[in-house]
C-alpha cells in the first residue's frame, strides 16, 4: 500500500490540452484589425521606391499568398524598367463584409484614392493610363495567421460603395 501511495505521489499531473481561442471576440474587432492592416500596408506601399528594392520588404510584412506574390512581381517589374512613383495613395474607406472565425478569413471592400499617384518611366513620362479612375474599389480577403491579419487576396471591383458624390 505504501508503495502505491509513493508512486501515486510521483505521477505527473496530466498536461492540460490547450483550448483554441478565438482570434477576435467579435466581427467588429476582426474588421478593425483588417482595416488597421490595410492602412499600415498602404503606408508601407507609399514608401516604396522602385529604385531601392529594400523598400519593398516593409509591404511584405502585411501580406501573404497570391497578393504578396503579385506585389513581388509588380515591384520587380517597376525596378527592372527604371520606373519611379510619385505621390501617395490614400485609403478613403473600409467596409467589412464578412468574417469566418473558423477558417480565419475577413473579407472587405477597400476604397483607395490614387488620384495623387503617378508612375514615371525612365524618360520622365507618365505610364499611368489617362482613363484610370481616381478611386478604386478593391475586394480584399485577409487571412488570420498566428494572431496576425494579412492581406491574402485582392481584386478591383465595380463596387458602388466607393462612388464619389
């Protein structure tokens, strides 16, 4: 009996199984985090200098998936062609549209004002299409990964939410 009591005292307590916790307490919290990510990404994007590839890195902190792959390709092309960027894009509005806690995705429409942005070629000429709209509506998917919200996919849309009145 004494041996059983001694052994029982030496048995380690069972290790508790971690319970997954929700990344966000509410849809509003998820939308706010996604908006903060997009605004930080936009700020980093406004600092990109195609002549200096090191400036591209700051944008990658906020991105993943095909969105990041597309940025890498676009930045590489701008650099290879000797283009420069003048001006800054501005996030005009952000509309959260859905949040999937289980899969860890947030969807939103972001309205970005690019009216003050120009892309200049090596000869000093603008390469921006003169018919480019001043404001883009962008359907954006964010991926929640290790308590971070990353821009995972984006596509321009004809969303009327960005119409200027």
